[in-house]
C-alpha cells in the first residue's frame, strides 16, 4: 500500500466545501467610484465598504482596498503577485495576506483543527504560537531544533500531523535543521510548514529562502514581503488545493480588507527584479559584522541575524542605552519575545551597510561592553 501523503486529505475537504456550496472563489476586478469592472463588464458595485467614497486612487495612482479579496478587493495586481510568488517558490499557487503575521495564522488555522497534531519548535515566532492556539489542534512543543525530540512528539495519535518551524529563527539567528526535520516529518506522515520570514529573498539560490539554501522542499511555505523584499504584506505558497482551502477557510484572509493594489504592485516589481547585487551586498555586510563581533569574543552564528546575548533584562536595557549614547541603535530584546533571563541585543546585517558601518557597530559595542577587540 503506498505511503499516505501528508496533505492528501485536502482535495476531499475542498470537494466537501463545493458540495455544500461553501467554497469561496476570488473575482478579479477594478474599482472606479461606484462601479467595478469584472470580466470586462462595468457593474454597479454593491459590496464595497468605502462608505464615504474616500477610497479613490491615492497620489501616484493605484487602487485602495475597501473590500475583502472575496468581495470587490481582488485586483489584477494581486493575481500577478500571487503568480510570481508561486513561481518564486516553485509551488503550484500562492495567496497574499495583508501581513506576514496574518499569513502564518491563516495557513495553520485553515489546515489544522480538532483531532490534528501540530508539532511546533520551542522558539517559534509568536504568530506560530498564536496560530497553534487558535487552530484547536493538539500542540506538541519540541525542543529547539531537535529532530529526535520531534520524532518522539510525532508518535502521538492524530488524524493529520503538521510540523511547523522557522527557516531562520528570528531571535537566535540560527538555521532550522530542515533536512533532519523534513525527514522526521515525512517519516510520521506530517506536512512540513516553514515560516521563512527572515530567510526568504535573503538567502538561497536567487533568494529562494532557507529551504532553497538547505535543499529541502516544504509542503507549505509562509513568508513576509516586508523584510528582505522591502515591501509589505505576507503570503502562503503550496499546492493549488491547499491555497484554495486557505482562501475558503482562513479567517485571516476571508474577513479582512485586501492588501492595497498599489502595495501589491510594488511587491510584484520587487519580486521580479534582479536582487543578486543586493544579496551580494548583504553577504559582505554579514561577513564584516561577523568578523567584528568575533573580535569581541561574541559568536555571530551563521546568518545575518546575530544575537548579542546578555541574560539579565536590566543589563540588556543598560547596554542598549550605552550603545545609543555611542551612536548605535539596537533596542534590548526581552521577555516575552525571549524567555526570562535570556535578554539580548539583536544585530542584523543589511545590504545598506558599508564596511565603515559594521566597523562602527563593532567598535561601539566593544566600548559599551568595556572590551577591546582582539588584535
């Protein structure tokens, strides 16, 4: 008997929604005043929330969002952006949300429910934690980046299983052990969901993200358009059936106004642009900043996110204040973003930074810590 695929139940669920008249479909339209053009026809728009009629084109053009995507808020810009993102991730389809937080919550709550099991990394982002709680699935938190503990947690009985982790963890800056995590998920018949907000567009061949960097394919891919891409919004990429189910069942998609069309257009231009020079600049800045931190006896890790671990919350706040006095801004990261007693500063390398910038940051940190850099 062939092995059961982790998401092979999705087409049946979509079929049930269709048979009950509950499947939702988007219609692409262009709103102009009281009219909406759909399928080449100009129609009187009776489903807008633009009650005062103030949602016309902003300066510079574009279309504001006064409806959800399932009413009058789905534009050609959204469709083109979703096609581009699906291609970017080599998946069948994509769905754009107003924010990355909503994308993460929307995907998990649409797919997981009562009787299911979600295995979640102990250091996952708050959006994943909240999504797990809202899903009503059984949640098993596995030790950070520990495939053996994950395998143990996945032994629990469940209807459907999901493993969710970040690609690059936002506060520790470490890569997920995706090859081993993917193997553990596959062995248990679990779908792998990767939130790659901090890796997408920044790492991997062509900016394809952490799974691309590590040679792993996620079943469901969640990301942000507002970090490395420098735009706004979030998205989910997966098979077409999974995306259709999210569009029908994700409350964070169904019950919110659409991302404004001009923002979708901006993101589309960024997705389609050549980002190789920007990736190279990020690589140089990361290398330079990492070298500066090493000279202070600080392990910079392997990514562009480099935690400066302090521990005590008050000491972290004091260190951040001394850094700011020295001309460097890096607010203290404290509970509940990290556990109590694990306060830190978070240095992030960016493509904007010059060698002078990274040297300045390292020197200022050395002065604030009272350390001289290693020769």
